[in-house]
């Protein structure tokens, strides 16, 4: 989308075009290539026009950060809760990987601090936790249904999340080979964690 005539463009659409372009630059050229000048060139607009929508590059990165977590939250909320609490948690793990694979650039901004100097502000960090609460609530359902050993739902969710995040990161950075290998490793991790959580349930 060209934004040469910013005054007549829909502000929401223009902002989204800028974010899409920034995400593309990060994916194709790496974090060092992202700049307001590069964005303005890609979008066919002057940097002055670009600054009417975003005050600086950190603001753009923060919007990408928030957008990434919004996509993750939406993907997790789309998982049917069903009647089997344990299966629901396992499906959340699978949905988490699929969301990351579909949005690898966003995922890197969310978790890897791939752009030097960018740190999400506190309000954004707080908003990012909404997706994690979905997992915490799912684990609590398992505890309430006596499907796993009693424990703190948040602590258990952190272990599950950390394990899956590590495997997904290895996949995205090319350490696990083809996509099917990443999927297989994640499934193995899910089943291993499940076995550990249910080992002492009668």
C-alpha cells in the first residue's frame, strides 16, 4: 500500500500498512535493516508523512510486539474448550506452535529481543500476559478435575510454556530441520509433560 496521500487515507489502514511493511523488512533483511527511512522508501512516502503516524521506530516495534501477542491470544482463544480439560491444555500447546510458525517475525519480536535497544514498555508487557492467562486457566481446570497432581497452576503453566517456547524457538531458528520435525518434537514434549503431571494420579 502506498501512503503518498496520507491526509486522504484511512488512518487505521495506513498504520497497518506500515506495520506490515516493518514486519516484512524484519523477515527479509533482519533487524538491523529496519529504519524510518527504509520504511518510507518501501511505502512510497516521505519520512515526514511516516512520522505523522508513528513518533519513532520504537513505537512501531511496540505495535508489532502487541500485534504478535494479540494474534497469539486469538489463536489460543479459538481452541475449543471441550469437556476434557487435559486435552484442552494439550491443544493449547499445539495452537501455540501453529501461531508461532504462522507469525515467525512477530514471534521473534515478542520473545527474542531481536532488535537491539528495543524493550517493551511496562503497559505492553502487562497486556502480553493475557495469552498466558489462558494457559493458566486451562491448567487450573485440570487441577480442579483432579487430572494432574495438585500444585500451583501458574507454576505448572510456566513449566509447560517454557518447554514449548524452547522447542518452538529451536524450530524457528532452523535447528530442528523440516517443519514436521518441529511438530513432532513439540508433540513429544507435550506427551512427556502430560505423563509427568499424571504419573501419581490413581
